[in-house]
C-alpha cells in the first residue's frame, strides 16, 4: 500500500485536499515499517506525514470499511478452544 497510502486516505476523504497537495508538492514519500527511508527526509515532510497519520488513527488501514478490534479481542479469539 505504501507509498500510495496518502492517496488512498485522501480518496476516502480522510485527509483534506490541502494536506495531500502539500505532501505531493514537497515530493514526500514514506514507506511503512521503514523498509526504505523517507524521501526527502525534511521537517516539512515529517510534519505532513504525522498529520496524515493522526487523521486516520484508529481506522483499520487494511480495510477502511471495517473497524479496528482491540488487541485483547484478537488474542481471545485465537486462544478460544
């Protein structure tokens, strides 16, 4: 999904146009789990990335139509015998 994630959350109306426009105009690129370093690694890009992440926080980014279950619910489901 990365580095296309900002476009995805924009298309789901989770971030405002100003934010995606600033992100693109600064040529920002981020990868999840730091598989590659961000480019460019600037304060502007880092701040924009933080803003994007704060706006979708709490959502299931694997499936934006489903809610996120707490970790304990997942563990209980796996350990249920």
